[in-house]
C-alpha cells in the first residue's frame, strides 16, 4: 500500500499547485497543472521536470530521495549539479526558460561553480523553499 500525502500550495501568482509525497518511495512531486507530459527531462540526478513540449508549460517537478535532498549540513545550502550536458539541444532553451520563470523559480534557485583549473562552468541548482517542502517529508 502506498502511503501518499497530498496538499495544496498557493504560488506567488495566486495559482494553486499540489504536491504529492510518497513516504515509502521518498518521492515528492509538485504538480503545477494537470495534463499529459509530452516532454520530460532529468534536471539533476534527483530532480525530474515534466512539461508540455508545445506550450513550454511545466506540469510537474519531482524530487527523488526527497528527504535526503533536504538534509541540512554545517556548511550551508546544498547545491545539485544540473545535467545540462545530457539535455537535448532542441530542449535546452525551453528548459532554461522554464527554470527561470514561475512556477519553477519559486522552488529552484540557479547558481554556478567555476573550478580553478577548468574551462567550463558547472551549473547548479538548490531547493529554494526547503522549509515549505519539508512539511511534506
């Protein structure tokens, strides 16, 4: 039996979103709008974005091993590497636009890391509202 918790969230735009948390699987899914996803991308090893390819509308954002993602540490906020190298070229602009606008930017914060001897910047994200989402875990 799946132990599923469901709740509503009100976004800054007034839009209602829902989250569903599966305690057994430790998966949190934030649903921005109902519909069949025609696109899905692994943002990080633990974050999956489902969206409508035609309208570029994000449908949901899933967090795998959610309780681990929220674990605090003594060094500050935890960032996760975006898997940009794995994103298809034709989806890259769509994904960047979605991540930087509502509703995704209410939950994800972008950052980057530039290793001293590397020529490539590593793009990162962090969970923006861990206190709000921690209520689910």
